[in-house]
C-alpha cells in the first residue's frame, strides 16, 4: 500500500489510474489461476491504495483548487501559526466555518495581520492553489481590506491546540535564548520536526551526507519521552494501566506539539499500540504495530505516501525492526568469541549495536532519499556512523533541558545540558559541512521515473525478506515490478507528450 502511494505521489493521478486497474486485473487473474493467494492480496492492496489516491484527488484536492483565482469572503478559525517567511509575511492555517469553503483549510498570508491561535476571523481575499497534499492544505489566500477578529477558545480542542502551540514556542524560545542560531534551529528541527526555519545550507549538507532522516520525528523521540512518563508514574505507586493511560495522553499531546506531522503520528500510533498492550496485559508485535500505524495514516490521507518525513521515519523504523535483529544475531557470537572480559564485552556490544542500528536505518532509507529528495548520497554510511549515535544523545539532553527549565529547583541543570547538546550539534554541523564539500559526496538525480522502478524493486525485496519468501519468488516479483514501473514511465511520458 505504501509502495503504491509512494509511486502515485511521485507521478500523479494518471499513473495511479493505470497502476490501479493493472493491479485489479492482475489480482483477478492471480486469484483464478493460483493456489497461493499472496499475490492476489498484494495486488488488491495496490488497487485499494490507488483508489484511495484518486478519490482524495477528485473529492478533496480538485474541488478546493477550483476556487483558485476567485475572490471570496470567508469566516474561519486560526488553527495553526506557521513561521514567518523571509520576506516578513505572517502565515496562518485557517479552518473555514462559513461560506462555500466551509470545512476546508487554507493558508492565509499577510504582512500586516497579527493573529492568535483560536481567533475567529472574517476576511475577503483572492484564492490561489498550493500543492501541499500531504497536509490537506490545497489553497491559500491573500486578504485585502481589514480582517475582523474575535477572540475565542475553540472548546477542548482549541485548548489543546493552544497548549501545544505554546509548548512548541517555549521550546523554540529556550533554545534560541541559550544557543547560537545554527545550533538552536538544528536542535529545534530534530525535536519538533519543524524544518521551515532551518538555513538552506544546513539542510543541504544533511541531504548530501545522507542524514536528513534525523530531522524526522521518530519512534525514538516518542518512546523516550512517553517511557519517562510511564516509569515515573510506576515509581510513584500508580498501577500499570493508569501509567499506560497517562503515557498515551502524553503521546497525543506530543503529536500535537509537533503539529501532527506524519512521522510523529506514525511513531505515536506505534507507541500507543504498545501501551494499549500493557493495559490489556498483551505484548504487541512491532512490525504489526508499524504496519497498522501506516495503514491508519494512509487510509485517512493517501497523500501521506509522498510525505518525506513520514517515509524516512517509516523506513528507518522498518530497517531497525527487520535488519537489526538479523545482523545482531550474526555479530554478537563473534564479539563473545573474541572479547572474553564481560565488562569490556558489554561496552563493545553497545558500540556495535549503535553501528548496526545506523546501518539498518541507512539501508532502508537510502532508496527513499534518492527518490523523494532527488539526491543520492555516496558518503551516507560513514556520515551516519560519525553523526547518528551522538545526535541521539543531543536530542535527549536538549529535550531534558527544556523540561527542567519549567522546574524551579532543577532549572540550574538546564544550561549544562544545553551546553553539551550545543557542542554535539556543532560537531555534527562541522562534520556534515566538511563531508558535503567532497566532490564525490552526492549525486543529483534529475529524472525520477526510472529510479522509481529501481527503488520499488528494492522496497519489494525488503518486503519479501519480512515475509520470508523464497529467492525465486523475490527475484520474479522484483523483476516484474521493475519492468512494470519502467513501462508505466514511458506510458505516462507518451501520453503527456501527445497531450
């Protein structure tokens, strides 16, 4: 399902139609002639994904964008404040409550209007189309005339929205107050997933060195903070069910703080499933939890299959769940064989585990990075080994520092934690800057269709490893997928040329 939506997001609705009907025909043939129904299920899921993509396009995106170029008078509520642009323009996400656009979200851009979360506003303006499919925002507006504003609380949802925004702003202000701008912007991007204010040169260096996945809010962030809440409640006498319940509440709030980015929602659903298992005294399977999280997100919004943060977060987690245990099983006996001292072996095991986690993440995110970002990093393995382990430590320390800033007795520990975090980030920025300047650091990819087929084949091979399919079937399915993707590329290219 994710593979199909990734392809559709990169190519468009026409490709989704061709792929969907081809998958439906293939599923019917496979169901009629084969004993093993695995292929039928695979193709049926591809058809279902393509159908969702087309429905979302026809029923949500196109009806909203048909208002582009028109002038409208609208009433709505501010539900999100985006960072100010370089030109000094304020940007707000407004949910329309009255008029023809009722129920839709749009981006309001104005240099003069200053609004707050939950404000109810009435304004007139000219609509324009924007392509932000992964966030359900398809239109924007430049207002003219005065914007009428009424303060409002927005109910319980509005209260959560306000608290989440205030928390995000508090994190940002604490980092900016104590750290240089480059360190604070990088840490804020890692903590919240918000890369909008990050300087282009830092983001480009991360992309060229293959570590851009560090800017996607991952399961590491979510599980780390929620487990701190869970264990602290257990230590204070709460039972397992109560502790798990409040951990889930915290996760929901954490997702709101990150602006419900797809990567944070994916990680949040996974951890929520884990705590639900604790509440009913069952142990959920990690790969099933990841799959369920992806299905929920993609069913609600099929365009999420093209969201960079979600894809990097999903595939890095998949790599850790699938590849890391296998590699650890192979390496650990060798460490035990050659390192006899228990205490030294324990430290060597920890160091090796960090390296193996980094390699697992790298292997599964490399095709996605090449496809979605149009950049193939040739120095990704050494960059990840040099940077990823220490970056995790910086994220922990900076998050802890911001939390301590709210506690009067422990506030004194905020500056030491942020100092160490800043030194680590400074090291990361120096390493990425040096490596990215190497002439062979990365290769720019201008055309994506052929590589779509290659990456899809790699993704399918990874799926086959999960399913423990035999080598012949893996090779056959991968070859078929590669051939169909390349053929689809030329079909779409032919149609576009003749239109």
